[in-house]
C-alpha cells in the first residue's frame, strides 16, 4: 500500500510539474513574460507611457535594496532611464488562479552610476500580474539580489 501511495504521489507531482511547464508555454504565460520584458525596455528607454499602461494604479514594488516603493517612485525611475541595459533568462510563469499570474526571471542589469549604481548586477525579479477586465496589469514586483554562488 505504501508503494502505491508513493507512486501515486509521484504521479500527481509530475502532473503538476507538466501543467506548470505547459502554462509557461501558453499564450497568457508568453504574453505576461513579454509584458515583463516590455516594462524593462520602458525603463531602459524612458518610455513612461508604456510603464503607465502596464502598471496597476496601486502598484507597489520592493527594490533590490529591500525598501518598499510606490508607482510614482517607479515612474520617476523610468523617466530618468537609469537602466542602461539588461538581459533576462530563466523566465517562468506560474498561475495562481484565473486572474493572477506570477512571472519570475533572472536579470543581469546595467545601471547608471550614482545612488542607484550600487544595485546588484544579478537579480531575480518576480512580477505579480492581475487581470482587470480584459487587461493584465502589474500589481507587485520584487527584485532580489542573486549571490555569485546562486
């Protein structure tokens, strides 16, 4: 009986993993990964209009320094185009329910020198997207430094 229960548990876990892998490849998963990259591109180019379109009115984020910021702070950073370049990898989309999806990815960033010049070059970014009507908007973002050994 234990063997059957163990085999059944492994089977259920493999189904969950397959469902997750399939979601990332879905249209919604790919759209939200693309939206996350579009937001980075807006930060790089200073495109405030795109950032405003993608952000929820009550958007909040935790920067890589661990402080909580609001939408206004984020848009100010976009306007200043402090992000000089970036490269994303290991993108994934995890559905929470029909109207909430978390997109995670690793990012190598290059920022201008100054107050924000100390931001970690390697970061893990998590974006929480929510569906409002027919549109997906970014509700919350957290950036966490990646250590060289990660």
